[in-house]
C-alpha cells in the first residue's frame, strides 16, 4: 500500500473503526515510514484546530450594539455640523 492509500485511512485509524488486522498493518507502516507518521500528526493537528474553531462562539460583546449606535450618532452629528458650516460659507 502506498502513502496516499494510508493517508486515506487516517480517519478510520483515529476513530478506531479499523479491524485488528488493518490497525496492526497501519501501525507497522507508521513505524517504518517517518513521513507517514508525520503526516498523521499533521492530520491530528488539523482535526484539533477544526474542532476548536467549530466550538467557538462568535458573538459580539455585551455593549457592541450600544457602541456602534454611539459611533453612528457621532458621525451623524459631525456630518450635520459640516452641513451647517458649508451653508454658512455660501
């Protein structure tokens, strides 16, 4: 079995869905092939990152809406002031 075929089995190995013979054969390949072993570690890292990202909740802070509204009010006041200033110049 080549490296690509073993890489397709990473999920089965990590999820424990291989039978005893498949698992022994896979582990023997890991012992023999350092590149394959490193690829498995990278795969595990990616799965861990993916899991962490999927568990994160992306919610705004408690004062987010109030702060946005305040900034909009400030910009509106500024623009109104600029309008008055421009009218005074004409």
